[in-house]
């Protein structure tokens, strides 16, 4: 399965990774790659938790990029 992961660098330089389609699935890393790796682990744990409770996987969130002339 594929999940969209949003990564932003916070004011302390830490990379925060959030998975919008999995509420509360947020992790971080000191590098972008570490944040991605941690997100993969967090997603796997999240899905395992849903499976253990016989809960469905939430549907993907459709996103669009919007270009605005500045």
C-alpha cells in the first residue's frame, strides 16, 4: 500500500512527517530520510493496530496541487 506523507522542517530543524489519511500518525527525524524511515515504521504499526482491533484502513485522502500566480 502507498500512503502520502507530508514532511515539514520545524523551527528547531527537525523533520516532522505526518500521514494525513491515518489520523494521529505523526513522527519525526533529524534528517528528511530518517523522518521517511520513521514514517514507514509508524504506518506499519498503525496498520497492525487497526488489524488487531478488526478496524478498516481509512480511505486515502485525495489531494490536488493548486498553482497560484504571485
